[in-house]
C-alpha cells in the first residue's frame, strides 16, 4: 500500500480515542492517562499492520464514547428547553446523523440534533388523517418567519448558556457549538415537523418528516432523517452487521486520504447511502470472515466507478434524491475505489505472500474472502 500504514494506524487510534480533537476537553481530569493505556481487540488480532488497520476501521466506536456524545447533546437540550420555557415556548428534540446511526468513526464525534418547533407543523393533505379532518386550526403566520424566530432565540439562548464556548451562527442550517465546557462539538438544527402520508397511516415516527430552515435562503428543506436511520438499521440487520462495518471502513479511508492531501468530495451521508445500495448477500459473510467485507466493498466501488450510468441511478435510503448527483461525488468514489484496492492488495499480501506480484484484483479479493482472522477476548 503506497500510504504510510504506520501513520494511518496512529491516526486510526487517535481518531477512535479522541486524540484528534485537541480542542475538546477530556472526559475527566485523568482522561489523557486513561487513553494512553487504552487498547482495542482489533490491535491484537493480527500481526499484519494492514490487516489491523482494515479490521479497526470497520469497528464501532466504544459505547462509552457514544454515550458521552449523546449525554452532551442532552445537556445542551436541557439548557435550550429552560430558556425557551422562560419565553413560553416548548420544543421537541431529536438526534440525527452518524451518532444515532452508530456509523461515526471518531470517539469524540460531533453530535447533531434537531430542535423541532411546536407552534405549527406541515402535513400531506392526501394522508388519511388529513382526509379525516384531523388537522384543524390552520397556522396563519409564515412558517419561515416562525423558524427564523426560533433560530434567533436559539442563538441567543446558546450564547447565554455557554459564554465560554464558541457559538458559530454563520451556518445556513445549524448553529455550531464548541469549546468551553463542552466535551463534544454540537450542531443545533432548527426545524419543524412534516406529517407525511406514510406517517399519518402508520403513526411511526420513522416515517415522519421534518422541514429544516435554510437561514440565508429563507427556505424550508424537507428531510426524512428518521427514515434514513431506519433503512440503514434494517439493511445492517439483513447483512448481520456487515453494512455498518463497510460504511465505517469507507469513512476511515476518506478521512485518511484527505489528511494526505487527496480530494474526496463526498459526504458521510452519501457514503452510507451508496453502501446501502450494495447487495446484502455480499456483506453477510463478514459475520464469519470479516475481511470479506473489505473484499465486497472494494468490488462494489470498483463496479460503481466502471459503471457511472448505474451509479447515477442509486437512491438515498429515504428515497429523496440520487446519491451520485454530481461529478465530484463520482470522482470521490474513484478515489475510494483506489484506496480500497490498495488496502485489499496489502492485506492479501499479509495472508498470502504469493499475491504480492499478482496483477488481478480477483487474486487479492479471493484471498480476503477465504481468510479468517481469529477473534480475541
């Protein structure tokens, strides 16, 4: 592998244990000492550096780190709720993004939550509840103006609650908090509910939409963040955990490629969406032979790059848009395909040295598919 694998292993460890976020305060006064001696099972499973990197890149972040990210979001939510209550307003909070999806790759991961306006909500007029006359008392003020008001109140509340933190209000959709007493970076997103026809039929919040405020554009953007998470969860269960391992692997390769100066202009959302479209059967073998996930992911991205017309047909899990809707994303897929090929070849060489000079990717991928790496306690 052309990349410096020793450097990448250090970066992987730092990313998973929070050393890559020097601006975030430690979880405790002895946090540095505790983390210095923290090791993970993937580090003991193979003597091969590339194999350790591949296995480590697939694993979920330790549950304790994820729990702290969620707790930090809840702490910010409590501060918001207290201050909005003083103004006679109430809001509902919901997590969205990589943390609740458990596809984040950083121990000290940004956490993202919605602040949902309660004064109004939108609904699909074709839904069963709408047809039955459930929605009465129409809201007369402008929805955009109401969410702009909520945004202003949130900016004021967060500056008041966290005077030592940086409260960045320049984002179009999110208010970003960092520093001060915060142990995680937090994105606060003003939004309102949108009762889709499917939500009205099922009453399952997984199908309930939201409208997110784009502040400078003064527009509302319809999203289905809970359906996205549901679809990922369902496909991950279908692949026996293989999907989320593949997503984390790709996100790790993206992070390391960027740190080495490569351009990889594709979001985590779109990486996850692309992998969601992969054949479930190709990822299922990973429950026994984990390296087959690397092989399947490599095969898949190589296929997407070789067949851009097909790649352009892929939909996001919530069905809202195409995944590869820009050339930049296709270019990023090509970078990821090369990264995956290089890693596959290097891991294959560690288990079957005869493949060191093999020119066909099938030789490397076949080795990965039949190689088992013992688990350790």
